[in-house]
C-alpha cells in the first residue's frame, strides 16, 4: 500500500537520478514499514520550471529548486515511522538532487483501511481475511 509521489522540477535532472529516487524511496519504505517491495508504489512527477514558484520566483527565472513529496500510509503506522519516512525521503532527495535540505517539503497522508482499495477489495477486508487465515494456520 505505501505510495509516494515526488514533485520535481524538470531542470537538470537525469534519468539516473530519477531511477535512484525510485529505488531509494522503495528501500526506505520497505525498511521503515517492513513492507514487501511489490506493494510499494513510487511516482515521479516532473514539472516545467516555468510552472513552479518558490518564494515568488519561478524556477525557470532562477528560483530555487525545491522538491515536494506526498506519501500515503495506512492508519495505524506510528508517528516514529512517519517521521523516519519524511526524514529519510528528505535526506535522499537532498543528496540525490543536490538541493538544500531546508528547501524540501513533504506531506504525509494517513488512510483508513476501509477507504483504501487493493485489487478491488477494501484493505480492511483483506486484513480481516489475512488475520483469519493466520489464526486457522496456527490452530
């Protein structure tokens, strides 16, 4: 279920940097949340520099390259986990994109399991079925 979207300026960014962001973000989610990598989704949205303003100045006109990210976790993840994800995403972006850490912003969304769909089924129902299956296997 873990999903992250990185909003980046399409300015001086290579395919290698994008690939690195995807790979590192996947690893961060997998480690912090103990999540299987096949459940993790990473999206990179590149935005034209003339459509991004930072401090009232367009990036295309010398404004700072200031990445923004949004990540989603299921309700129940601890504050410590969410803080670790935000911190590690920020550090990763600063190092990979060579931007000032102070200019990076992020937002965490928590989603109720009954409001999240996986393969057309609600996550709350999938969790319930997984718990029942584990209980039967242990009986």
